[in-house]
């Protein structure tokens, strides 16, 4: 019997599946899912097709409502969704960014090898766990007052680097140079600020983590060299976190506010969580100004954590930062809306590109990427789950043409947290990981089961699809040897 | 009503269905369901209370705002609530007194971080008592 989705989608090729505009009345554009055939049944079962179709209702949406291969069912927008709207007559939707604004990933290199780190991994993981606040309800070690928080919100990671948390060079290899323009703290509620002050410099809980990893495959050695990755066995540090309670509150505030804007501007939506307002309306502009504050908060947060990670390595290995070569490779956002230009119907259009669980993937030569990567393209950092691997990839021209300069962001859940917890015990997960040479320290043992490999799609399958479809290309793979989690 | 609420698990999020003889009780049980996701309510004592007054454009928004206010109080002030007295509730206005205590890491095991209540699949069903459904981003 054919699967139910087979009657709906048009197969474009092995990695591209179109949901026609006729699928649901009210869609302004078709949908497009980047996936393998074997993934589609699961995507269908959890109703994510419907969500891709619902996003196609947004006024001013252009091209197609896109889904990356790590798509999974979200609220309103699917996770792994990309939608671009014209700024002249289109909308911006906080739900198209998500609650964890600028949840993202930062990657640091080291000069260390697996052989040097393995004997000290227990000590290193313990030191990282002590030095980096993590877990539900944790508070940061960095103290900011209200005035200083406003500076964080407008200046981004530069502010905290000036306080001694990191190197000036870190800013260069950071999306938006760690500071999104247009941030206005006056557009952020006092509630968001109250949540933000104590949580700056915390990893958080859930799927957020810091990972010590080892390069185990290099697919493009020239590009890897440009990123400071020279050999298999080289140790890297990956940080995955976002804007914490600050971003959550900004999103909650604006979903409520834009719910009213929907009525004011007479917008017809199939799901209230898609609440939006014209990009150029006061409500739309205010959201973007508040979102930029949350993006800057998140970059500052990752900057603090990177600083404490560096400190921990210095302490455990008794070498200077310079000797350790702990430079930042790149930092990317996974949940964000950006104003970018693309050719639409032969004309240059300014668009608001919503990436919710998707990574910007600009090609070589793009003006918005740092000089050192001009010839190779923008690094794309794709974390997997704790037990498998993560990937370093690059943006491509195909991404510019087909996916508004976007690609996948991670593995994508396939199992609910409760189902994972029911089928696995945290202690068993820790033992399995230890048997595979991965040392884990978590604030809560339950969170280990929730985030076990079994709960996720295989990140390799996800990354291979984006590679074969051409919207990003693989450079290297790394496997974890030490993980800290909230 | 035999039970106060059910938890419904989704791939990346978690939903609750809360029951009540009337809408006030369903709203109170939705709040209880929220805190049951965060910690074991049996470990929480009623040592303080907080009054909450909210307005929203409609009943569904009021439900989301109510739960988001409680998430805010947990995240910003570290308070876990376990009992909710809703003293006034109409389409656009809610008044409640919520009882609980401050988080004590020795006493309370925090289970799940709840980011926010969403409007996705939000339902208020008033046939035969009251039933409300809310999806949380966790």
C-alpha cells in the first residue's frame, strides 16, 4: 500500500519533495522538504507536512515554505523550517524564530590531540562542569546590573570581551560579529530583563551542552586547514546554548502582542502560534529590535562559556591559551530572523529570512562572511546527539539559490523526552556512553536518557542529505569524548 | 472528576489536558500540570503565596498568559507553586492566589525546564464540565 504522503508530494529528486500549493487552501507558495524517501513517513506521521503548509500562509512569503531534513514537529512552525518574506509587504513571526532566540553553536579549535586529552578527560570534564554553570535554575558567575544588561543587549559579545572574557579575534569569526544591529532594549519587557540578569553565562538544561570532541574524518582538507583543523585526532570544543529565559520571555511577550496585530492588520492564519505582523509595522519593527537584543544576549552567553572552557583547559593542561591554540572557528545561530537580499524573479528583493532550527549557509565570496573564509564559504556547525558525532560543513551557492542561504541545524528528535525516559535509564545511558569512550557529567541523570542517541535522527543521514542536495557541503566530522549537560 | 490532568507527550514538546467542573478549576489544574512537569509536587510545601491579576483579549489568551506568568515567576523568582485559588475568571480577566515555596535544591528535584506555553493546539472545551489543552515548549 502506498504511504499516505505519496499522493500529496511531488518528488523532484531523491532529496527534494514538494508539497503543492493546492494541498491546502490559503497557501501562498508551495512547500519543499529536503529529505530522503525513508524519512518522509516519519515526517508525515508527526504532522510536520501540515506545519510546512501552514507556514506557506504567511503574507509576503516568497519561494517556498522550506523544511530541512532534520525537520520535526514543532508548535506553529516546524523545527527545521525556513521561511522568507518580503519586507515591503510581508510579515515577521516570532514563532518562526522560536522561544530560544539565537540558540546556536560555537566551535573552538585546540592544538591538542586525542592522545594528550584522553588521559585527563575525567579531570577536564569535572573542571568544565565546575567552571560552567549548567542545569535548571542555575545562575551565572558573571554579575551584570540593569544598565550593564542593556549594554550586553546592544553591543553583544564585544561587551563581555572588553571585560576580559575572550579575545578580540573571536568577534571576527562570529555570525554578525556577535552583535546584531537594530537592537533596542526599550522594546524588551522588564520581565525578560529580570529573567536575563541572573542567567547570563549559563549553559541551561534540555538539549544544551558543551562537548570535547575529536576530529575523526576530514572530507575537504583545504577547507579544514583554513579553519585550523589539520589532522584526524585533533581536539575541538563545541558549545550549544542560547538566550535562556531572556529569549523565552521576549518570544512569549511578542507572540501575545502580535496575536493582536494579526487582528489589527486582518491577517488570516491557520494556527495562532504563527502570530505575526508586517515587517514594516510598529509591532514588527519592535519585535525585530527585541529579537536582536536576545540574539546579542545569546552571543554574549556563548562568549562567557567559551571563556570558562578556555580557562578550564589552561588549568588542566598547564599550558597558556596561545600554546593550546584555542581559537574560535565560528559561531552560528540556529533560531533567528535576518534581513537579507536574494534575487526573486530576476529582481533583488530584501527579505526577512526566518530560520527556526536551521543554519545560515552563505557561499564563498559572500560579503557577510569573514575574510579568512572568503575563499571557502561560511562554516556551518551541526551538532549531533551525545553519542554520535557532529559535523563541520560550508555554505554553498545552491543554498543561496534554493534555500535562502540555509541548511540543517542538527539531528532532529524522533522520540519524545518521556518516551526516551521510559525506554532508557539515565544510568544505563551513562554506562553505554562510557563504554564508547565518552565521559559525561550531567546535572540531572534523567536528562541523559532524554537526550540519548535513540531519541534523535542519525545526524549523519541528515547531513548527507544536505550535502547531496548541495545546500551545504561536508568538511569534517568529530566524535565526542567528553560532554557536560545541564 | 477523578483526575486533575493528563500529560500528552509530543516529539519535541509536551502537552497537558486539564479537567475541572468549571473553567476556574480547569485553569487551576492546568497550572498544577505545569508544575508537575517541573518537579514532584509532593515535595513542595505551601509556605508562601502570590497574587496574580491578568487581563488578555480572550479566554484562550488568558489561559496562555496565566501559564506564562507562572513560568515567569518560577524562572525569575524561583517559586514552585502547587495550589491555585482562582477567585475571578471571565473572558478577559483573571485573579488568582497561588501557593507554594521557593526552590530548594536539597529538597526539590527539578525535572524539566519549561520555556513557554504556546497557542498551538490550544483548546478550551466546556461540554460536560471543562477541559483545557495546552502545549508547552520544553
